[in-house]
């Protein structure tokens, strides 16, 4: 099994190179200003405050974490392709408990709901698609080819 090298995992073999082969300073990401990097990735840092709730602790945490990608995408220009959580802080964790009864008197049961508020510091990498240069390839079809291929 061959493991793929990431820019962070380059030690003695190929130190200072990213997965794309561009030399960088001490393993940091390539900048948009490097030659030949039209539409290169830009790194941004964000601090998010997210709230999740659910019937269990795990589902409340999962509900908060599901919001990370969308929240970062709203704050980032371009197409966000990688989000790395740097730090996670629990701001509040609350368990709501109550007793439900059928018809107000019968069959009491204990219920609970969990709410979790998190502060998450993330690093986001986005690709500026407006800066990409797409080559245009047009195909000319004869009327017969157009009918046969239904284009």
C-alpha cells in the first residue's frame, strides 16, 4: 500500500515542496502570486460560532459540525475545497429535561434534548474560478450529425 504525500507530511524526502511541486517556505501553501498559478488556492482563516441540538450529545455535536462547510462557503470567495478545523471551544452545553404525560396524567416519561454552542477556528482553502482561463473547443456538426446525435 502506497500512502500519498501531503504538503504537511513532507519531511526529509522532498522537504519544501507541495503536492503540486512548487517550492514553498517551510511547508506552507503556495500563494496566488507564484508563477503559473492562475486561479491558485487562497488560504483564509475564520472563526465560526455554531449551535447544534439533538436528542443525544453526539447528534447535537454532529448538527453543529454539519454547519461548518456551509458557513465557511458563505464567507469565502471562490470555491471552497478544503476546510481544516484548527481549534474547537465549547461555549455552552445545555441538557433540557422534562416529563411528558399522555393526556396530561398517564404514562409519564422523561425526555431530554441537548444544545451545544461551539466556537470553531478554521483554515479554509478556496479556488478563485474567475481567475481560471478556460480554453474553448467548439465542434461543428453537419446537419445530419446534429440530427443523429441530438445536440
